[in-house]
C-alpha cells in the first residue's frame, strides 16, 4: 500500500480527476464563498476537485467529518460536517449517527471519538498527527502525581491519550477547565498535562490549590509577553486575544483570553476593527469571512501536527478506509467515564458548578 505522498497522489489519480479545474471551482463557488478572503479563486481551482471527490465519497461511505478549528480553511469550510474546539467535537462525536467518523485533527481527538463511539469506525487521515501535550503525560505520570498529592482529584486536559484519560478522574478543555476544577471536591486539584492552562485556571479559581504536570503546547508556549507589548506599541488599536494554553504573562497582556470557541464568540460579539489572535494560525483564516469588518493581523504560530491533515490524505483515508483508530477495550469504559463527567459538568449552569 502506498505510504508516501507522491504514491498516494498517483493512486488517487487513477480513480479521481484531481487536476486543477476552473470548472470545478465554478461548480463550488458557494463553498469557496466561505473562505474567499483567505483563498483566492484561482487557488481554489486546485482544491475544488478534491472537495468534490471527498464530499461525494463521504456520502457513499456514510461518513461524517469532524474538523478542529485549527484545520486549514479548505478542510474547515470545504468538507467538514462538524467544526469546533475539543469540547464541541467531543460532544458531537456522541451524537452523530454515521457509522464512519473521519477525524480532521490530531490523534488524541480520534481516540476520544472512538472512546465515545466504540462501535463506529474512526479514521485518522495521518496517524503521525500527534500532540505535544498528549506526548507529555503518561499513566505513570498520573500515578506519580497521585502519590505526591494523595486524595487529590486528577483533571486531565482532553489533549491526552485514552490511557491517560482512563487514569484520570475527569477531563477538561480550555473552554471548561475553570468550571471543572471548581466542581472538584477537596482543596487540592491535580491538573495535567498543560502547566500554563493550570496556572491560568489557578487565577480564576483561587479557592483551590492547583498543582500541575510540566507539559506545554508547542504552539502556544512560543508566544511571549514581550512579543505582545512590542506589537501593541506598533499597532495600539489592535485587540489582542490569547488562548489559555499561553503562558500566564501572555494572557495578562491580552485584552481577552478564551478557548477557540470562546475566541470566536468574543470576535462575533465585539467585532473589533483589528484583532490579533494569539493562537494557531488557521483560527483567523477560518473565521475571517464571517467577520469581513474585522482585520486579522499577525503574528501567529502554526501547529505542524494539525497541518499534517490535508485534503489529499482525507480523500485517501475515505478511499481506502484507512487508518482506523483502535483503543484497548479495557481503557474504553474508564476513559469514556472521564469524558462524560466533563460533558455533564460543562452542561451545568456556571453558577451551579
């Protein structure tokens, strides 16, 4: 079976007409309109044949495509059935009726979908699409933290493997982390693996003693408070919006901090004339056309793992039904319980949490 991009491309070309096509672009102008600010129509002619082929094959396979907010616009707007942050995708994975899920994101997201829907086929277009946070913590690390802080509940970021979720008491996302921590019993709460998310949550939930594992996101840890101060001097009329995976001093410098869903809500509600999103590059690209009056400015950092998922790989995944994600059956029940506890608490009114 082909494993390299040129070989995959050659095999796909035997079955699908994937040459750049202005006629295909014209036929999908309605789709292109969702991303016209960031993908010129001439470039859309390269993407349109893949989008047409994927959408047809998706229907034939009875598949649904879940795409994270960090996917490129051609995926996010062109082929996705459900888009959102980790929490939104986790919830939607429990609702979809399709027998096949294609996960456009990173590997832990596909594992989460499999944990929540073990009878479904969950396809990962590139098994190499990992996550620095998921790689940072293991069940042994959870055990180490429990030994250091006996009786303290373990709240693990959803950006973790199924094995880590199974070893934890509950999961959280950046959207609901403060709510989850506040709902935990006792005075001390263990958070893994993102130290910066934990430190930012600690400021929001001062009534708890939060201890953390030493992990970080390779995208968000690269931003510095000095970067933001210098940018603000250069463009003082810019609204700076930071993700809570950034270091606390970066979050302090920002005008607003929130999850990917929170960032979208903030931009929608406030409509700043100029905005700097201190997060992964594709965020601004994916919401640009919905907010034409907002000028999105750099800099940003790109996640190399998210960008491993391409239209070509999604088409190959659906064409060959590869690669199915499997989770150890013994891990499914405890991992699902940790995610379901998170979902249940996140649905409560915030004041009740």
